[in-house]
DNA sequence: GCTCTTGTTGTACGAACGTTCAACAAGAGC
DNA sequence: GCTCTTGTTGAACGTTCGTACAACAAGAGC
């Protein structure tokens, strides 16, 4: 056994400066790090792995930090929701709005087709997100704050989709219940994604995209080719 | 404070026979009771309420009983899956098979319509089951035993649905990819059910049923009326 | 009324949970 | 080089978790 050294010993002798035991980060930087680590935990082990211990270990940080930067573990979960679902879906909405605004370049059909396709791009239609989404859905059913955020988000997306559908219907002189079609389309996408995640042999992303187009084309006519 | 009585006192005096402290049940009866109590816990509080303490309290039983009747808490969850999803879906399959066998009374169109409708009956299309299914889905993604059971179950249901679809298509001389239509239909049902559970203002069971019929009728022609 | 089987109880245990908080120290500002 | 702010640590706490197990007793069988 080595003899215990007085605290100041190292400094006095000036041998080696001990490396910093941790690095300080801006509050929002650290929050992002924790949100990302928490998301990783969720995607690997589901809600059962959404734990102070595991998240802090994943982030390489001490146990006290989550409660310093978030009101509670539950507050962190809300932030994970926002940075996962919220952010990505809002991106889709914003892009679709932009396309629809640039009406000169993008005919309504092309804008709708682009929005449909984005649902099946690997960014959203991803098996990695299975446990994240499933865990968050389960929490939405129980957590009023999350439920409110979820409704707001889906309402916005549904409205955008309905507008794109309505634009095509008007141009083609078809009578379509655009809000209902938007709702059904979203249900189909969520359902296909779920089937794919739970059993990848049942459906491919390509087949899923085809199914999405088929549903809308039954009401609107061809969308995929000029 | 009353004086502590010797244990045998009551019996010796023959005053009142203490009522039994518990009742013995057959192993399978008690197992059913525990499965039902566990299911109730799941539906109220999600996977977070799936706990030895809460389930035993819900069942009015002592803490040791779950590990006596099941290999572990996880084993109980598998039984909950079987008695929830497995049993109810297998009922649908069996009924559909029977209808298809009685071909004389049930034309294919009526058999398919009945199968479609059963998806939206209050027994299956129920908000009470939200947390149960969501919790079980989350577990399927993580638990190999459940995953295997899930695939077997969905494969069977998808096959039955595809057979019913194919029967109608053949009779009407239409070219239809029945397995794909069955898969898409199931995805739509699951997605609509999910949307309804998370936000009941978006869709009604009636509208959901209409959406289900619309999807199939786009391929097969009218199914709902003669 | 007695015995025997076995379903049931309830305590004990270690591990892991979320939260709190006093102490610490990194690094900016002077 | 010093001070001061504040991001960070890690021990401590009470609770709840799943499991194990010895003791108990209900009720069938004789």
C-alpha cells in the first residue's frame, strides 16, 4: 500500500498538474448532450432504460447533472420528445410549406409527391427509432404535457398534408375529403412503419411508399409520374 | 390498549372461529386471476405499473404469489400478451375461417366485410387497450419470445385476410396483390386505432371503418352493400 | 379428527430507482 | 495571480423494485 499523501503534496512538488476532472459546458450545450444520451438509451432499451444512472453514464457525466439542468427526469423526457418527433416532423412541415409557396416551380402534384416521399425516406422511416417512438407514444397516453405537444404536432402535420391534397384535388376538379385523406394517410404510414419495425420481412420501405401513393392516387389520380 | 391474548385463547374459549385468512385456488384459476390483474395494471399505468407490488395488490394477493405461479415477472408478461392479443386475434381468425368454410351461406364479399367490420368493433377497436398494446409492442421489440409469438400471430391473421381478399378478387375477375393489400389494411387499422387512442377528436370508429372499406374497395369494388 | 399436500403468506435482502444538497473546482474576468 | 461565478460532482436518503424462502394454514383425503 502506498502512503496517503497530503492533498497539497503534488502541487507543492510541481511534478505534474492533474488533468481537469471534468470540463464545464454552456448550459444549453450540456442539455443537448444529455438529451442525446437519453435518446440513445431510449432507442436501445426502451423506457426501461430511461434512467438517471444509465443516461448519466451514457453521457459520461455524474448523477446530479440531470436534476441540475432539467426539472426532473420527466422534464428530460419531454425534451427528448421535442428533439425527436417534434423537430423532425416540423422540418417536414416547413419544407412542405416552402414548396407550396413556390407555386411557380412546384406544381401541387410534385409538392404532394415530395411530402409523401419524405415520410418514407430513411431519415423518418427508420427502424432505429422504433423504441423511441413506441416509448414516447406510451408516455403520451399517460403524460398530459406530452399529449398536448403530440396533438399540436400532429394537427399541424395533418393540416399541411390536407392542404397539399386539397390543392391537387382542386386543380384536377375532384371532390375529396382532404382532412380525412390526410388522417388516413398518416395512419397508414404509422402502421406500416410499425409493421416493418416489428417484422422486417413483412414490408420494405419501397413497398410502404407504394402503398402510401396508392392510397392517395385512388382519390386523386396518378401522382408519381408526369 | 387491549391486553395481548395468547394465541390459543380464542380457540379455547370457542367464542368465534376466525374467518380464513385466504382461500386456496386451483393453480390455473389463480394464474388467470393474476393475469387479469396484471392486464388491468398495464391498461391503467402502462409498463411502469407492471410491478410485483401493484399487480399483487390489484389481485388482492400477497407478494410472493407471482413468483410461485410464474417463472418470473417477465413470464407473467408473456402470459398477458397471450391472453390479450393472441386470444382475441385468434378468435377473429377462427371466425373468419369458419365463415369462409360455410361458403354456401356466406358469399366471399360478405365474409370479407364481416372480417373488416370486426376490426372496428368495440371489442378490438377500444381505447382501453391502448396502453396494453403499446406496452406489449414495446416489449416485442426487446423480448425475443414475444417477438416470435407476435410474428406467428400477425402472419396468421395476414394470411387469413389475404385469403378472403383473394376469394373476392377471383370471383370478380380482378387482379389484386392480396398479401400486400392485407398487410396495408392491417397497417391502416393499427394506425387509425393509434391515432384515435392518442387523440380521440381526430377520428371516430365509424370513420375508421369507412377508411378501411375504402382502401379495399379501391381494389375490389363495392363491399358494403349488395 | 387427523394427517398431508401444497397453495399462500410475509419478511428479508440487495440492487436500483429519483431526488437533494453541501462541497468542489473549472475557467472567465479582472 | 486572485476572486467569483456557477457548472459539476458524488455521497446520502428514502422508496420501490424483483426474488428467495421459511413458516403457515386451508382444505382434501382418509
